[in-house]
């Protein structure tokens, strides 16, 4: 025979699932946002490094002439 509380527990678990899925989606969205921010910082740093090297190269060429 099934426990009479089983139905209530099953309902509570089912009600909690969408809430948990929502939390997981929010968590994943936060992780993606952090990844985008990290990538943007890396891209910005690479751009600054490229600009610095190109400026040095240009100045060296200008001094050489």
C-alpha cells in the first residue's frame, strides 16, 4: 500500500522543479555573462598590446628614416 503522504510529497517536488530550473537558467546566464566579460577584457588587453607594439614599430621606423 502506498504511503498517504506520497502524493503531497510528489506534488511538492513537482512544484519545486520549475523553480529549480529557473535558478539553473539564471546561474547559467550569469556564467555566460562572466565568460563574455572575461573575453571582452582579454580582447581589450590584446588590442592594447597590439596598439603598443604597432606604435613602437612605427616610432622605430620613423627614427630609422
